[in-house]
C-alpha cells in the first residue's frame, strides 16, 4: 500500500508544483518599480531602497518610512491543439487568481554618516491558478497557490565616501497548496489529490553600492537561496486509494543576482539599467518523502537572465513620471513545462507617476503589464499554448521622510 502512496504523490508533485518557484518578484510597489525596477540595485530616494539593496539605505539621512498596496490581476487561458478521449476538450477556462500585494520599509541613520539600519516586509514570490475541474490538463494541475513572504532587518555601512555594503537577514514564511485529478475506480467519483504545506526559516540578501558621483552610482544585490521544506499533508480521495498521508517536500527557490546602474542625465531626466541572473539550474531535483520512503523528481530547468531599462522625468516641481521595460528569459522547454506555471519568457511594461504633497511626503502609483508568452505545453496526451497569458498589476505608495 505504501508504494501506491508514493506513486500517487510523485504523480502529483511530478506534475510541476515545484515550478511555482519561477515567480521571484522584481517590483515592490515603490516609485522606482514604475520603471520596471531598472537600476534599483543602485539605490532609490526612499526607504524602499533597502528592499532592492540592503546597502542602499546609506544614501538617506534621518528616518524614512515607505508603504505600498496594490493587486495582481492575471489572465490565463489555454488553447488546446490536441487531446485524447481520456483528457477531453475542456480548455480550463480563465485560470488566473487575483491577489493583493503590499510592502513596507523603515530606515534610520542612527545619527551617523556611516550607518543605516532598517526593517522591511514584502512578498518575494507568488502564484495562483485555478482551472476547471474537468479540463484536459487536470492530471497535471487543477489548483495551485504559492506564497513567499519575508521580514528583513537590514544594516548598511559606508566603508568609504563612495562604497557602501549591506546585509539583510530574512525570516520567510511560505505556503504551498496544490490540487490534481487522479485516476478513478469505475463507478466512483472523480479522483482528487491535494497537498498543503507550510514552512518558515531564514535566508539573506547581500548588497554593495558604489557612488561614482552625485549623478552616477552602481549597485549589486545577491539574494540567497531559499530551501523550503513543506512539511504538510497529502489527501487522496475517490481514487484507487482513500487516505491522508504525511509528506515532506523540499523546494528550492533559486539564488539570484542583480547589477544596477543609475545615472542622472540632467536636471529632468534619469536613466536606470539592470542586468541579472537567476540560478534555476539548481532546481535539478525535488525530493519528496513519505514515512519510510522517498524519491527524487528530476527537473530540467535552465538559468534565466534578467534585463531592464527605465527612465524618470521630473515634469514639474510636484510631478515625476517614470516608465520602463524588463525581460526575463525562458527557464523551461515546452516538453517540460506544466500547467501550474505557464510561463516562458517574460516581458514587463511599466509606467508610473509620483506627486510631492510636501517637501517630506510623496504619493505615487504605477501600472505594470507582464506578457508571460505563449507557454506551449507538449505532453504525451494533450498540448497547446496559452491564447491569453498575461498579468496586470497596479500599486499605490506613500514615502515619508520623518
């Protein structure tokens, strides 16, 4: 009986629940995110700087607080090219799930021209999809929701007048909920397997920033790997087995690197540039275990590369405008891609504005459209591509120099 249990669990997780790890966020609701976060590793002019790079807080004197809130609205709908009688011809419907987003940051210079300390909280990754229960890809996925949140105490230190170093210690909390259709016994209701797991732990981010002049600075941020251990429960219903099974699933959120340059072209225009790398080839195996047994799932992911370009424009004494574009390369082939994360290459288009209420208070907002690509899936019994596969995000923020 236990071998049936592990076979069913492998069927569930082998469908690709791990692939939700491909959703590292690059934008956190601040004004600089309105240029697709281009150049933000080189620091920003509000407390959100420490979310992008823990070394960047040394640029700001005194105390600063930042907060943002918004929503992510995905549109995800599959278009079948081929299928089998067992899978059927239901395309899954509009599968994207709306989600709120928020972030917060506070920094203080401790009355020193060398030190900066702070704390921030933000969502680092997330995914949410819910397909029709009888859709053609139901044996890969019918529902998935992943969330990774972090609270990060941060310290920055100016080694010289130009060079700053920083460290953020991250306490993360993550949840994974996953549902899949399973083979049924004749005469019984449709089989279903569900997995729910939670984990918390510690990771870190490192940063450095070099200020060539008042107008030009360069920054680099390294996000450490997060090894989530989802100690949860698998429930199997209406299939060849009815039972609840304790499970342990190890999921790696890849380390990443961001190098950013910001240059003030003149009194009105500023330019941001980012290049980056995500270590998704580290996701070669996912270990799944039940009591007294376990197995490794082989994944075929490649490293991805991130590029962003953005501009800021001071339209008047009170108004600033910003815009940008970002590109992330494809981590997985059509043969290995699965329905819980229908992403290949990603292209983001962002625009935003900020209004200076007072000398020390500003409000802002941005709108981001992300094209997730056609994300073709080529499985043995069914396949096709996503006719709709995009995300709309909006966010509003407040920055306050105390």
